[in-house]
C-alpha cells in the first residue's frame, strides 16, 4: 500500500481543531482542555505562521481563517 506523504490544508485544519490534545498527559478530547490553554496555543500558532517558509499544499490564508475563527469562538466563551 502506498503511503501518502503530502500534508494538505485539510490535514492542517484537523491538526488545529485538535491542537493541545496531542501533548503528553493532555486530555484526549479538545473540549476537555482548559479554554485559556487552548487559546494560548492557538495564538502562539498564529504568531508563528509568518515564520513558516514553505506551506506546500497548505493554503495559509484558509489556515489563518480557521485559527481566527477558533480564537473568536473560544474568546466568546470566557
């Protein structure tokens, strides 16, 4: 079976939607993460986006939209 080796915009969106749940000793479900911690991770992700030299098949504009949307959604819950 051939392995897929190209990371797509959808792959990155899926990563963002679960950001924080991949760390050691973190809850397995994103909704169980503390909101402030998830916000911190998303804001740091956004801050480092300009440092990404190559995006390959990933649309950075779409990713920025998704990150901003997640940040707004979480800030509304505080």
